[in-house]
């Protein structure tokens, strides 16, 4: 078969080809990335919110000595969620990054949601087994006999309120925060897996008020959810798994309180 011939030996103009994907914004410089990680680490925003609550007359003291106030925990958690997520969105947009692209990647949401749900029982078993192992080989690590958060559950209303807080401030806020911080480590601060190790330790230390055993387990769980984000480039599975785990913990605590 004779080859096709075009006038004057040139192929016809078929129009422009597919556009090349837009290059990813480089993100901030090293100093700015470090500053943003520090501001979004959770400690500065919680301190700012706590100071505002004190000025508003809302204190951490509950009805009994040493007890936390449910009103304070709810206000602190939800206000910090708004402030922290707002900061993250601001920093991303400031450097030309799209929050949806950074946090959700290109994956379909439904398969990620299913994966997150499937991981809830596995994560719960892992946390329970790790806690049992810690108490067996290192009993001194259980330095807080009664979890102060679980002690806030005195009624079905309290459990429902804490359930909402656990999903919003735990499952949503903490996974958005983790994804943002890991991205900044990838871009300028030594790599995502190095950032995962650093932030997992900080994440565990942020829960020391619940006991060192809880802090260790929380650090390991944070590492697991962070690794899930690094591997899948979407917060959805980690967010659903984290929220489901927190909700399970609240329901178990409520069931235990109801039998007392």
C-alpha cells in the first residue's frame, strides 16, 4: 500500500496537541516552610485559642478538683480546628497551591472512603494490642489511671458531643494538619518520611495528658495514618479511619461509664 502523501510533503494541521500538565508550584522557601510547620504544629494555635477562652471566661476547670470542663474541651477543640485549617488553606493558596489537589490528590473518593472504613477495626485491634503489650512489659508507662477525656462522659449527651468533637477535631483537623506538614517536609525540610517520624513523635507528645501509654500508641497511630497519606496522596482514607477509631473509643468509654 502506497504511503499517504500530503501537499508539499507536509502533514495537515490537526490543531494543538494535549496541553502539558501544569508544573507544581515549588512552595515556600526553607525558612518559610519551617515557620509554617511551626505555626501549624497545633501548639501555637491551641495556646492562642486557650488565651481567648480565658478572656471570655471559659476555663479548663471542671466541677471536681483536677477535672476538665467539657465546655472548655469542646470550645478549644472546635475553635482550634477552624483556626488551624484556616491557616493551612491560607498558606497553601499563598504559595499558589490548591488545597483540594494537595489534600485529595487525584484519587476517587469512594474507594478511599471504603478503605478507611475497612481500616477502622484493624487500627482498633492494633492500638488495643499495643496498649496491652506496653502495660505488660512496661507497667510504669501507665502513669494516668483515669483518662481525663473519657472522664468527661457522664451522660448520652456528653458522649454525643465528644463524638462530634472526636470526628471533627480528630479525624478531620489532625489529618489535614498532618498532610500539610508532610508536604512541607517533602518540599523543603528533609523529605516526607523524615517529617512523618518527627511529627509522629510531636503528635504523641501532644496527648501526654492522657498518659504516656496513650502518647506512645497515639504516636504510632499518627505514623500509620501519615504513611497512608504518603502512599495514597489523599487524606480521605486516613481521615475516615481516624474518625472511625475515635468514634469507637468514645462509644466504648460511654458503654463503660454506663455500667458503673
